[in-house]
């Protein structure tokens, strides 16, 4: 499925698209616990976790991320 095949979604505002993304993510969250993760994906996750542990101050809270996105959309 491609976004261009969904004209109703394409017509949504950015805020509406973000809301849809959130709803889609919430709808698949229960399935994620059952998803297979490849060795390469595990390695990548481990690398990213190590980077975070080395510099946790660089991470944003959810509220900070939302504020940054909202500021860019203005």
C-alpha cells in the first residue's frame, strides 16, 4: 500500500496526519511484542542504546519532541 493510493489521507492536514500516525502506532503496539527481530536489528538497537547511555542528556522527552514538531509546523 502506498500513500499516493490513499487520497483521503493525502488530503489531511499535517496535524491530522500526525494524529493518524499516532492512532496507527497504537493499533499495532500489541503486535510488536510478537514481532521477530533480526540479529542486525538487535545489533542496531544495542548500538543506539549504548549511545543513549553514553549521553542521556541528548534525548528528548515526548513533550519536547511534540513541541519541536509543532514549532516546525508553524
